[in-house]
């Protein structure tokens, strides 16, 4: 596994440093997962005949429908 080094001021105490390490780990993992997923989607949909505009339209429709379902279940306001 690769390593990223982040420099923080020496004034940062150990407790905050540990929190920062956990936060950075989560951020990096999410970003890597997102990039890998986008790369996979690009491969899968490379031969699609859908336009970018149509894809965005469909995505917005999915978002609206999902939000409506979440509201009905009380999972969001």
C-alpha cells in the first residue's frame, strides 16, 4: 500500500493528531473508491448511446425519486 505524508504544526496535540489521522484515512479511502468507481463506469458505458445530457437528466430523476422515498421512510427531512 502507498503512503501519504501530511505535515502538521508541532503545536497539534496527540489527541487531535489521532483524530486527523482517522479523518484523513476516511477521506482518502472515499476518494480512491470514487475514482475507481468512475473509472469502472467509464469502461462499462463507453459504448453507450446515451448523451451526457440524457445521463444527467436520468441522474437527477433518480436523485429526486430517492429523496422522495427517503422522506417517506422518515430518513431525511
